[in-house]
C-alpha cells in the first residue's frame, strides 16, 4: 500500500508540474511558482531530493522566479541546487 501511495503522489506531482507549465504559458507566474513548489515537496517525499524530476522541478521554480524579475531569488534557487551537499561527492 505504501508503494501505491508513493506512486499516487508522484503522479500528482507530475500533474502539478503540467499545471504550472500551463499557468506559465498564461503569464501567471506567481501561481505557477506556488504550484511547482507543491510538486517539489511531493517529489522530495516520493523520489528524494536528487531525483531528476525533483531537480527539474527546482529548475522550473528558478525559471518562474526569473520571469517575475526576481533575480536574486533565482540565483539562490539555482545555487542551492548546484551546491547541495547531496549533489556532489
């Protein structure tokens, strides 16, 4: 049952990412950022922080922050991912 629950969460996370892409295409960047952060939380719970889907979701947060003109936060998001202790041995 736990594996099934994890699969369901992964599916929800991917659906949230799709929703965020739709919101971005309509220039609803604040909403897209909120949705993609929910997807990240689900990805971390189900797949871990270093899974490609989790990393991609972090990239999407950075992209929406950049679209909002929030450059310092964008840099912080990308730096956090790039220099996470779990991404380098």
